[in-house]
C-alpha cells in the first residue's frame, strides 16, 4: 500500500470520527428539544414538516458537491429520522403488504427510523390515522401517466384529516417471477390496476395473451406469485428484495419519467415553510360559468394553480367537486384574500391542507 493511499485513508478515518461525534451531538440536541416540548405540554408536536423542509432546502443550497443535491438531502433525512425517533418514534400507515411503492414513498419522506404500519387499502390508511393508531399516513393522489388516484380524492371529502406534506416517487416497474422463465410460458400477470395501466403498451407487445389480474397492491402481486410456474407480477425494487423474486424485465413502464405523487395525511396542520402548496376542495353552484367564477380570485390575487381535478359530487347527476392545488400557504396574505373571495362564489370551500412542496 502506497504512503499516499495510507494518508488519504487516515484522513477518512479522522473525518469519520468527527462525523460520528457531530451526529451524536445532534442526537443529544434532539433529546433536549424533546424535553423542552414535553415540558410545554402533552400535546406538543414533535414532527414538524415545515422545519424539516427548511433544513433540507438549506442543506441543498449549501451543497458544493461532489455528492448530488438529492443524495446529500437523503443522507440528512436519515439523520433527522434517527434523531426524531429519539424524541418520539412515528407510526406511519401505508398501503401494504410491505414492499409497495407507498411504503417506499414513506421511507423517502420520513426516513427509515419510523415504524411502518401496512394497511390493506387506502380506506384503512385513513382510518388508522383518524383513530390514532398511526400519527401519519401516506396515500397516492396522482400519477404522471394515469392522472388522479380517484379513491384517495374521494376519501378526502368526508375525512377530517389534513394534508401535511407531499412526496414524489419515480416509479420503475419491473416484471418479476419466482424463477427465471420464458415469457411465452406466462399465463397471468398480477399487479395493481394503476401499474397495469402504466405498463399497458409493454404488456401488449410482450405478453399479449397473458391474463391481467388486478390486486390491491404491487407487493400483494409479488406475494401471490411466489411458487408459481406461470404467473408473474409487476412491482418495484422493494418487492424484489422483500419477496426474493427474479427480475425478468426491468423498467417496463410506458413513460420513462413515470412518477407518482403521494400525500402525507395527519390530524394537525403545518406552518409555512417558505415554499408551500395548498390543496382545496371546492363545490360550485350548478350553473353556467360557475367554474370560471371560482378560478377568478386566484388570477386576481396572482396565485398559480398547479392542479385541478373534478370528481362527481354524488349529490345529484352531473354535479361535481373540484380538487385544486395552488402555490402558497393559507397564512399568506394573497391566499387568504383569494379564499375570502371564493367563499362568496362557492357552495363549499374546504382547505385540505397547506404543506411544504416536495424537497426530494
């Protein structure tokens, strides 16, 4: 071993010692913060999404490489996750079983030091948070290829929960089998209906005769094909590892940038972080020009709309609810002004939540 290599390794060892010491000091500060919050009252909020978003944005802004901004933020996310667990371990409900994209989104947003509670469907995620079994839940709300996840939107109508964060996850769909096999021998493809839709073109070209079986989640699809000689599943990397499956074909999604946006749901609102988004549920009178009048306050106040979706209200035929995302926080003066104007034009205005825009 050369003297130069030994010197570099010695520097690395010294830096590792410093890093470990600083992480330990940060953890001690987290314990101190927990005690201060505890002394302030039993209802103290330990997890602060706006605070974490501000930290991650600052870290990325200061990053000088060679690690990419996302990578340096991911490392700090894990440090914050471990420190938060010393204050109060979080329980987060996700779509189960383990290994779903929702599970992956939860770990991306909260880090690996949370306790993940797999639920059988999206309704169960809402119930777990509403009942207090979990402090937070993660639900898909839209996909860049297939659009809105309607079941999640519908559940927001009657739920008291708020959106307190968002996470965007690049969805890479892999074709999985229990063993290596010729695709000509495949008779059934198991996947969540969203994944079947996102891989529609690939399946038509490579497995045109295989029956497509929609199941509750991609991880459930992976679980069901264990031991099968003729069935395959579409799932992500976590399912490959979790269920010890073989990857028969990688990244079979039709759109190269296929991404799903997930909402973090909880009981408490989120303070402004400086770069926020607000989700609204609106209902307009069923008359000509009603939607146009609903949108005018945003234009007058100079507020950007980032998404608008409509769903049947289920009150009467051809009556709709509108889900709208806007830039800004409800505490911003312009947003408050627009919401006050909306109250004059709409049958209902429900703020689903103001929260930090996705950092990672």
